[in-house]
C-alpha cells in the first residue's frame, strides 16, 4: 500500500474508496457482497490494491457481520494510510469537506456520505489515530467537521482534535468539546430541567454494581434523587456503547438482573428510568429528529406494540396505516410536532450547541418530549423504497440540502471574515 505521509510528514494523498454509502446501500438492498469481497481480495493478493481497497474490505466485513475481522483490517489499513476520498458526483467540486473520524466500528462515525450523496461537495475523511501526529500540512479543505462519536473508543481521537481545534485553519463544525456531551449519562445531566422535556435519569454502572443490587431502581437514586421516587420500580439497561436495541432490556427485580447478566458478557452498562410512553391506542411511537444549524427536521417515525422499538423492528413496510401516519408526521412536522414542542426543541438546541445532530424521542403521557438519546452518528439516509415510502425522498432531500447549504454558508462566512 502507498504511504500517505513521508518521514517529514509533509506529503498527503487521499486514497479513493467505494465508500460507506454505496456499500451500505448494496447491503440494504439485499445485494450479496461476497463477490465484491472476493474481487477486492484478488487485488490484495496480486499486489494491485491501493489503500482505499483495504478500508472498503473493512466495511464489507462489518456489513457481513464479521465485526472483528473488519476492525482488524481497518487497523492494518490505518497503520499505512489515514486519508480517504469518497465518491463525488461533480468533476469539479464546489466545496471540499474534511471529516475528522476515529478508528471505530462502522457505526461510530457520522455517516456524512449519505448527507452529501448527489451533491457537488467533495468529502475527504481523515482518521485521527491516537499516538500518530496529524499530517502537516493538513489536506486542502474549505471546512472541517468532527464525525467521531462520544464513546470510549473515540476518547483519544476527540482529545487529539480538541488540542488543535482552536488553531484549525478552517471552520470546524461539531467541535469535540461539544460532541463529548452526548453519551447517555452526560446527556441526562445536560438536558435535565428544560421545560417541556422529560429525559429519564440515566447512570453508567458496572457489572459488579448490577450483581450487588437487589432493586435495579436503587442504582439511580444517587444520580437522580426525586426523579426515581414514587411508583417507579423498573429500569431499562443496555451495554455501554450499544445501539439499535442491542442488549436492551427492562429490569424490575433481582431475578431479571440475574437472567440479563447470564446472557450478557459486557462489564459496563447504562441504566435509565423506564417510562411507559404508550399512546391511548396502546401503541408506542418513536421519532427521529435531525437538527441542522439549529433547525429541526423530521427523519422518521416508528410505530409498534412494543416499548423497545426502533425503525427496523416496527414493521413499517408491512403496514399502510403506519406509513400513512409517518407521512402525516413528516408533512405536518413544522406546524405540528415542531410547533407543539417548539420551546423544548429550542432549549435542547441551546444546550447541545452542535451544528448537526439527531435525537430519538417520543411523547410521554403528559405530552412532554421524552428524550431517549442524542448523537452525531445516527444514520440519516434515503435508501427506503420510493414506491413503498413515496413521501420520504422529498423529506430526506430537504435534510441533505439544508446540510449542504450550512456547509457552504459557514465556509463563505469564514472567507468573508478573512477578506
């Protein structure tokens, strides 16, 4: 593989890649990725593969369910090369974006490629690896955005970026000091007290703490105090760093804890106060809202008869009634949901302060905005079938256009200040 930085650190060349968006779309559409894997491996064997091939192989392995294999390939690739260019629809890009990423699994960095698909914006990703100096000079770009998440695996990368953020030569969106407020226990402390927001008390606990407690709710008393008094007895638990419902369970007694730990090998967990947010019809409704430069946009709405809901287990494809309700949510978002929760959404924007982030939420029985999580790495995409979900492409395009407009606006403002 080609070396991207010479011994003096003054030569940087981006390696081209198939990229996250195209590979994920192939997997989402049910295309078998094994033939592509074999084709790329042939290039590795005969010595014709460049650095981008290795990173694509890492993504394919993870999409095929081989997470550890993918991470091993990624680590090897990043040892030689840390700068990668994603496909761009324009031969002459109108804007150059540099994404600052961490060496983490496929879901640990903001999937910016989806947001920029079809635009004239060139995306280059620099992986920030702790213990390795940033390239000097930096790759040419008009604007940078931090895409690493607030997770244990990204602590080193965020710290490295933070040390140089104040001297960064171009505008930097989603600065690391703000990204580091998003993990579940920190988000609870950040948003607690905003009028119109219900964010369940949340704490990070060890396996030993779960083993030792007789009542799961007692784990939250020191964190939340009055927030867990009264009739509250149940908590929800998940392994720290997990997403999409992996390891998510409801615990209400000692026996439930024992059953849970017998199935989970992890050592650290998040526990949060359980909230029954079922609507009057007995169904649960969960929303994803995207914030671009302070403005909220509807991303999706999932409806199911279970509290542990996320979009892929809600059966939206199988129910015309659910899709009609989601369509109504999207079409009336500005005059409906967003207006109903205007104060709460504005308060959240003021405290989170990120240029781009997402929130998964619901409405509790009092009509307040119930916050499950906020992060900068949720997948916001336009992969759903336009035949089955004809209302989605216009909404997703509105989000993508707002994101691109923000990048152009921030880059232009910086040029005007410098002039």
